[in-house]
């Protein structure tokens, strides 16, 4: 199986919280550029990247690492942060702002949360079949 990986972006403590959603999306776009993903699949990946980086910033002291890996039929997004608290899906409250990001990530991807001594790593795996393939 051929695989393409954006090298880990290990972020210095002072910069981790400063990784913007736009910078993360641009990095993901770079690694996925040559894969001919259908526009909807690319949009889903970029949405997951945005939500995961945003959640790390808002709820976990910022991202400390970020990685995108593309395989034959999947794209995996990993974000590491400083919090040992697992993400949770908030009760449905459409009239209240916020609280939809983790729910959306789980609708678009299969997720896994690994808690470690100094934080957690969240992995989201999306199905992404390149254009012209079944």
C-alpha cells in the first residue's frame, strides 16, 4: 500500500497554541494535492482538520503535534494536545453557539483518543477514494 505523510509538525511549546486552522488546512492540502481526491472528500478532510485544531486550541491548550497521512483509501489526521481530558459530544442544542465540532468530526470520520501522561492524541480516519477509482 502506497502512503503519503506530511511530516510531524512538532510545535514548540510557545507556538503550539498558535497553530491556526488555516495553517493546518494549508499543510493538509499540500500533502493531499497530488492524490486527485474528489472535492467532497477533500472538503471533509479539511473540515476535520479545522475542527480538531480549533478544539485543541479552545479546550486543550493548543496543538503540540499535527500529522496527516494518506493511504490508498483513507486519510488520517492526528492532533496531539496538552489535555488529558477526552473530548465529549455535547447534548444537542441548536440554539446555542458552539458545541458542534466534535460531533461533526465523528460524523465524518472514525475517531480514536489515546490519553498519555502529558496530554492526548486524537486520530480521525476518513475514507477518501481518489477520483477515477472505485
